[in-house]
C-alpha cells in the first residue's frame, strides 16, 4: 500500500496537503512541511480506524518517513 502526498499553496498563503488515495484526507498548514506532517498523521489515523472497524483487510504496508 503506497500513499502519495500532494501539496500546493493557496491564494491566501496557507499550504494544503492531501493524500490522494484516501479521499477526504487533507490538512492545512503555515508551511508545506507543517501541512505534510498534519496530513501524514491524519492518514495513519484513518488507516488505523478502518482496520479497527474491519472496513478493510489487513495488508502489508511500507512506511518511510524522512529524517528530521
């Protein structure tokens, strides 16, 4: 299971990050990095909830986080 984050700056200066493979998983931040951190955390919560409520089957996942 691979997820991709897309991000862009809004006209008002905020950054929007979204995980395309998980509809509705998006977050705003003051910077691109802050928006991506928020959306990564939200994506993990959504995946955990789906597994706990048996809304999807367990499958191998690969998570790579960039070094701080």
